[in-house]
C-alpha cells in the first residue's frame, strides 16, 4: 500500500465526518459575524463608549467599505451575480444530484454566504442613500450583524442536520 492509500484509510476524507470541516465552518461564521460590511464589529462598541475619534474612525471605515462595495456592484454586479449563480448551481447539481459530498459542503457554505452578500449590499445602499452617521449608523450595523448571525445559525443547523444524515446514511466504516 502506498502512503496516499494509508493516509486516506487512516483519515476520513469525507467532508461531513471530518473534524476540520466543522472547525472551518465555525471559524467561517464567527469571522463573518465579526466583520460587519468589512468593518470589525468591536469598532461599533468602541464608538458607542468613547465617541469622538473612535466614532469618526468607524464612520470613515464604513464610508470606505460602503463606497467600495457599491462601486463593485455598479461596475460588475451583473457578472458577479451570474458567476455566483452558476457556481452555486454547479455545486448544488454535483452535490445533491450526483452525491459528491465535497460539493454539498461547499454549497452549504456558499449559499448562505450569498445571502449575507446580498444583505450587505442592501445595507450599504441604505447607509449611503440615507447618509447614516452616529447612533443611526451604529444601530444599522447592529441590525445587520443580527441578521447575519440569524443566517449563520440557520446555516449551521441545516449543515449539521445534513451532515448527521450523511454520516448515518453512509456510515463511518464505509
């Protein structure tokens, strides 16, 4: 037996029975809920507590991120939506029609993230259109983070249920 055969026999390379997939899922959603529109959420708390320069820094960071995101959407939004839809359709087909577990895992990561992306674009448009600043901006970022966390919790629940089903249906011992 060669070394790759030994590695694949020793370590289960299926996505849902691999510990690294679940660690990556937790880190993925933790990071996603911490970075609100590309700005670390701890800046919102610091702006609320300290005000002054911390609030100005937050507003500047949000303005930069909002303008950046909306510029990308205005320039390449249609192409990005088409590419993301094609990629998600490919992953869904490979995963759920052909039974490729890696594609299922990537779809269960990618589809909720596309919802977070759409939510981020909608929030960025509201921030720019209403010129939010101060308490109104902090509230909007907090609400956005709440909905990102809701999407994350639902995503983790669905992924866990599907992963348990896959592990029970296929068995750990092959």
